[in-house]
C-alpha cells in the first residue's frame, strides 16, 4: 500500500518522500482514510507505530485544503493537539512542521516551564494550529491569550498518559471551551481504560475505532534479559554492563528523579558520558540532554518514565531498566524505544528482590519468555524469591528461585564460570492483554505468595 492510495494530497506526498517515508505503517493505513473522511477516531497505538503521521497528515490536509469555518475577524487556531509532556509536544510540532513543508500553516507549541513571551508572541501573530500541554494551555485560557472557539479539529495524543498524569480536569476545562458542533476529534492512546472510554462517550461523536499493535506487545526483534542482583550492587552491575561495549547508546530507566541524578553523576565519575532527564529539569536542560544523547556526545541517558515519554530516538540499540517500572505497561513504553523498524534491540533489567513482584506482572503482560541470566560475580547473596506464579521454568513450590544451570550457584565467584540461566515465562498466554487483568490462577498464586512473604507489596519511601 502506498501513501497515494490513502488519498493524501501531493503537497504532503512530496514532503513524505523527502523524509524517506515509503510505505504507510499499519496505524497510518487504517487511520488516515477514516480521518480524511471526517470521522472521529479512537485509535489504539503507542509511540513508535507512526501515530504522529497517522493523525498529523489528515489534519494538515484538512487545514491545507478546507477554508476556515469561522467568519472574518482575527485569526483563531483551527486545530489543537494536546499532549502529555513538553518533549512530546515539541516532537509532534517538529514532525508536523516536516510534513507541512509545502504548506503555510502557522503554528505554536505551548508548554510550561518556559517563559510566556514567545508563546504570547506567536498567538498574537495568529496561528492555525496549536500543539499544547494541558497545564500551560489553561494558563493561556485564563489570561485570554488564546481563543479556542474556532477549533475544528481536536487531537488527544497519548490520552491514557494525560489521564495518568492527572490532566483529566484540565482536559475537561479545555474541551468546554471548544465548539461542540462541526468538530472532528481524534483520540490516540496506547490503552483504553474506563476513564478514556467515558471521555470518548462524552466528547466524541460516533467514533470509529482502529487498533494496530495489540496492546502490551513489543517488537519481536528485542531480546529481553533479566539479571538478578542485590539492590546494593546495582550500580556496579550497571557499570559492568555499560563497560562491555561503551559505544552502545543506552537509555537507562530509574524510578526516581533523585535516583536518576545520582546515577548519572556516578556514571560520569566512572568516565562514562551520561546525562539525566526528569521532571525537575528545566526544559532547556532536558532538550540539551536529549540533543547530546541523539548526537552521541552522551552515551548514556538516565531517565524517569514520565520524562522519557515522547523521546523519539530511532533505532536505540539498548535499554536498561536499572529499576523495573511499577506499572507493567511502562515496561512496554520503555522498551518501545528499541527494536523499531525491525532493528535488533536489547532490553536488560536489573532485578533485585524488591523488583521481583514487578517482573512477574511484566512477564504476564508481555506473554512471552524472558531470559534470566546470573552474571558471575553479581549473583544475589540470597536467591531471589520470584513468587509462585512464575517467572521460572516451573511454578516453584514456596516461591523459590527458578532453576539454574549447574555452575550458576548462589555463592559469588570471582569471574569465569558459567552463567546461570533460566527463563521467566508468562502463566497467562491466552489473555488478550487489553484489560491488564491477571488470569485467575495467577492472581491467586500471587496473593498466596504475598501472604507467605508477610503481607502486601513493600512501600519504598523514596518513590
Ligand atoms: P511515532 O510513533 O509517530 O512517534 O513515529 C515513530 C517514528 O517512525 C518517527 O521517527 C517517525 O518519523 C517514523 N515514521 C512514521 N511513519 C513512518 C513511515 N511511514 N515510514 C518511515 N518512518 C516513519
């Protein structure tokens, strides 16, 4: 299938060809014709699927060919794209600018953490398209520097993430400012929890649904590997892994802002060029860190989940989970940055006893095997109790660790020696992955195991 056959105009086809886009991705194939026909759309797609062009191309075609609906008067924005983070807003804006190279569509990107001046200037000059994060957009609404009464197309990008970040009240306030009639709404989301469905019912009219990647899947070309380790030795193990091939660009995920800063500093001290990116960094710092990472000046970028949303780096060869995410779906978002377009990727996770419960959920959600490999010299002092419901070749009575190859004993060995290996596997292969629910048997096993381990999940004050 070609972009021409989707009904796109020559001015877009030319820009796409120049960017090297040859064939539309599955989400583009499904979403573009429906959006061009004017339908509202509920689209299930995550980062890396080509979702930006899936909503961006029909949007630009509309703006480039349809005359403005509102009458004369000062220019008002005709299209609004809402995104959860500044990084994603910038990235969407850049992508749309690229696709609209042969159009004249003035636009503004609006997010917090930077001065108002530039944003006010562009809004005053008049724009057709606004790409915005909800918080700062509300500021503009309150000071009346933006008039949303002329919006003809609304796009909610990564809607689930916006809701996760607590933007629902802001989104509702924004939606209340938009015209109710003659508006097209496209909602893109990786997951569809009840809250999103409700939002869709309230604010969309008869939306068509498209879904590309079955949710909770990652590219088949990625090798997932788990290295068991004691929490206290994670840094050492990270240095060891990074040291194996210092040229590989690596995105490292840590769970806290403070933790990512400390880790980046530690890596720097060890002679590895590293930077941290998280919510406490200014926009300038984040952009600089990202730019340095993309250009290769920085080899290791340490990120928290929220800051990493929307980071668009093609063909990232390696992601290391220094800490596992507490929400299994975040694993998919993290790993979605590697193995794109059929490239090989590596996803390594450093898993201590306190991460074990998260690993169980991730394995169950992915529905595929994960190799567990002890690295000689880094084996945990006390074998990790994985829990009854996997991971491990066999369900382990008493929640003991999965089987190891001979030679992968628990004592530390200086070096050499075989690497103990096992596979984590999912108990729930048949699940559709959409609901995120556990198979009943697995859920019971999980509960039993928690009781045995003395109660529910431990809380870490640092989170
Ligand atoms: P997205 O999911 O929108 O973040 O896009 C992921 C990456 O794929 C971006 O770097 C896009 O530039 C790229 N991309 C999107 N659509 C295509 C396509 N049809 N052909 C080649 N690359 C694409």
